[in-house]
């Protein structure tokens, strides 16, 4: 969202941030379903995953058992 907003050259406002986030389509974080947002879709998923960032700043799923 922030990278999209940065590239657009628009100032950081609530409206511009929402518009940028709504452009995210097919984002794969590597830990669950592909994430897509839109004007009527603001919830990425109905699931929650425990995650951490590894040394390369990649998401890794936590074993919570």
C-alpha cells in the first residue's frame, strides 16, 4: 500500500492510503491465501496466522502448537 502510494506521488492522506490499499490484487505473503482488496473488500482473510520476520525480512509461520 505505501509503495503504491509513494509511486503515485500523492501525499499521505487517509483517502489516498485507502485508495492505494484497494489496488492490492493477488498479493502472496507465502503463508496463506492470495490477498486481494477492493472498494467493497477490505478484509484480506478470515484466518489468523502467527508469523515472524526472518533475517531476510520474509514472513515465516510460527508453530503455535
